[in-house]
C-alpha cells in the first residue's frame, strides 16, 4: 500500500494561480496534467520524491461533474474556499478492496495536453465524501512512464496531520495504522469540526521545512 498522492482543490483564484502558489512555496515546479472527461475536472501536477505527487484540481462547468462522485467532491471543497481535499493510496490489485468494501471500482481517465491517455481504476470516493479523513484506493493501469510518479522531484512528503480517528482509518484501510504509513508520518488528532487533512509537512532542499 503506497501513499500515492494528495489532492488540493482550488479556491477562487483558480487552477493556475493555486498550482503556482503551492509550487513556489515548495521551491519546485508544476506540470499541466490535463482533463478528466469522466469526472468533469482538470488538474495540474506538482511532483514529489518517492513516487508521490500533489494533484491540484478544479471542477469544470461540465455535465460529468454533476454525476461523478469525484467532481462532486472537488466542487464541495472548492465552494468551501479550497484546500486539502483528500489523499490517495495506490495498490497493486484493487480486487480485494472491491470485495471488502462490497462495491466495484470505477475507471478513471485523464487526457494529457498532448493527447496521451492515463488510465486507472479507483474505489472509495464516496467514502471520502462522507468522511474526508479516509483516502480512496487506486490501481494504475497505464505504463509507469505515463504516471505522475515518473516526474522526478527532491521535495519529500514528510507528514500529514489528519483530524479524525486512527481506529476508523485502520478499519477503512484493512490494516492497523499507528503513526506512520509507507514512510509518511501520520499525526492523527481528535476530531474538531470536519474530519480530514488539517495540514501537510514537506521537506524541500530550497525551502527547508514547509507546512501547508
């Protein structure tokens, strides 16, 4: 189970400005990710070390955004002013998670600006909508060279502070969670208001310790 990426929903300034702000804070660059036709969203990618990345995402005025759970989740977080929407763990085989959660994975697709296609399957977006402390699960289908993790960076994801319950998170993941997962420190704090990511700490060669 790999902590694959973090999702940051845009605020009123929009996708480009939000990606520029976050990348500048981390002392790195971002890439234009492209369009999710099935979700009615588009994103920019900020690569991180250890095959991780930040997905900065905005919802579009597109019919798919009203139907897809992911589009609904992005819109809901953006309407709150934007910020950390959730996190994602990738797994080599999503079938056991489909069986345990008693639901089917949904195909995902992103068109790159140059026309290439990135494909995956995912499960758990409705869980994130109901309880934002919970990550959703993803199995990549496309070749590794097309994945965001192929973009290299020397900025490391150090820790996440999550408002919620370690017991609930362990139940959702199907494995006990203490204070670390896949090399990322998890600081679970007692629920105050809405559950979810409170802040994230990064280590950047150019900026030092950065908390967002």
